[in-house]
C-alpha cells in the first residue's frame, strides 16, 4: 500500500511539473538556454588552453543546441496534447467563442 502511495505522490509531482512546463513553454526554453550557457561557460573556463573568444563561441553553440532540443521537445508535447485532446480545455478560456457568432 505504501508503494502505491509513493507512486501516486511521484506521479502527481511529475504531473504538476509537466503541467507547469506545458503552460510555460517559452519560459522553460529560456531557463534551459540560460542554464546551458552558464554551464557551458563554467566548463569552458576550466579549459586553460582555449582563448576567451573560443570559450564564448563554444558556450553559445552548446546553448543553441540545447535550445533547439528544448523547442523540439515543446513541439512534441504540444503535438501529444493536441492528439489526446488536452488542449481543448486550455484554449477556450483565452478565446471566448460565444462573442464571435457566425452569420448564415
């Protein structure tokens, strides 16, 4: 029984993180870019044989690759949510459809 409770708690925390990421895709990608460039600069600064300009260029390239991967992941999540119908609950609160009536 305790195993089922821990799975439920883990699933709910995972689901809450996933829902936050779905709601804040661009913020997530921006944070990944910032952490990628920071981590890459920290790693490149430990390499004494490289010039400073090369360290900065490598950090930018690593962060760019991480950003592209994050954008691809966000696209996959959006596609999955669209296929399962989870986005239907999210968009009507932003677009009230009753104010836009169609004329016959």
